[in-house]
């Protein structure tokens, strides 16, 4: 596993991190979740990405992680980077969502209790809340660091102008933003427009989530929608109408190129994200140790020729 400095900080992150967005909730098999966490750590994945609302139900992914940490990994706490977030709906009522100081402070206290941690290495504002002054949200994050509840601060999915303002407030208060997190993959390239440059200018790292486009950039949907896939479920973040003929056609062409590189489509898609010099780390979302092994294999062939990169761009522009 390779480790890269996160922006201008002295903190290194593994190029591959493990996210607990899916498959680590109370509805999931605990034994399988535990196996993935232990295998990831054994392979040098030292960064584990959580949020207060991950599950389902919300909060249960933090509880699962806390249980594995207590039972299996507690002696390795200082070898790990553990992050969590607050910003999306977590509980009912006026104080269970958004970016208010009330919600942020209550959220980190709850998250620390669920995970059994004394502090998080990174704590994020999970989204920009247009109903709360960004100054209020940022000062809550500043105070979280000053109180010792987190070592570093991160931002996730902020619009460009609000991110710029947030960076400025954090810098003024001597608690700079360590890392910015957003969706980035072959099909979603929005950060290339402005965000990469801003994050780099501010001296922060960039961590990408959903690098496989919720499974669209794997061989899973090349020949229809499997019954056990995310898109086959009635609820979830990948719906059947997103598995379009256009997306499938592009995936088939990309898969052919991946085969020429002796890779799976997923391995090539991950390698493509990691090839971007602005990327510090990529968050993997896996449902089994086998899938985790397959994703880690992307590190075996990380380089692209100029011709391959041009071919990929031509496919994506079709």
C-alpha cells in the first residue's frame, strides 16, 4: 500500500481507504463486516471512513465499527485514521439535520459514543446547509478540534463558492481544512471544473468516493440488472433508471480496454481515479472480502499510456 501526504499537512493517507456507507449496518451480516475491516487493515488500509447516518439504520455502521475496534483492533488505534461526518438527516425534529452548531456538537458526541472513541482523526461537515450561516458551521468544527474531539477537519460536497468561504474561515481560525471529499469517477467528473484547483491551492487533500459509480463501472451491469444488485432494490442510491443504455454501452467499451490491460473494469476505473495527481485517496465501498481483494488489485497496474487515457476520454465523450 502506498501512502500520500494529505495536502500540505504531515498526515499520510493510504491511496485506498475503506468506506462504511453500505454493508456495515445492523441489517448486514456482522461476521462479513468484521472480515472486511480486518482484511482491509491487514492489507495496509489504515483509513476508515464513517458518517453518523451510515447504516441502515442510521448510526449502526459506527456501532459495527466500534464493536470490531474494541474486540479486534483496539491495540492498533494509533495506527489508524478514523473519520466521521455530520450534516444529513440523523434524527427527527428541528435539530437532527443540517449544519447548526447544535446539530454538529450533538452529532460528534453521539458518534464518539457509538464508536467508543475518545476522538476522531478527521471530522467532516458532510454537506453545505444553505439554512445555516457557513460561519456557524465552521466555528463548530473549529471548536471540535480545540476541544480535542477531532484532530483534523474535513469538508464534503460543498458548492465551489461556499467551499471557498469555508476554507477562508477555517484558515483565519488556524484550523485549516485537511481534506475535501466528493464524488469522482469516470462518469462524474465535476471536480475537474474548479474544485481540484481550489483544494490544491488551499493546501488540502482530495478524497474521492463512489469511484465505481455505485457499480456501473464494474462488469455487474454489462448484461442486464442482476436480481441481487443495488439497482434491483426498491430503495437505494443506484436506481434502475440510472442503468441506461448509454452508460452500459460506455461500460462495455471501457471493459474491452480494461481487458487489453489485463484488468477488470473495476480495477481500471479505480486506477484511473488514482492516476489523477489531485487525488490523495479513494474510498472503496465493498460487500465482501473477495470484492475488496479485487479492488485492491487495481494497485497492480496503476499506470496509463497517453493513448489509453485518450481512448478513455473518447469513450466517455460519446
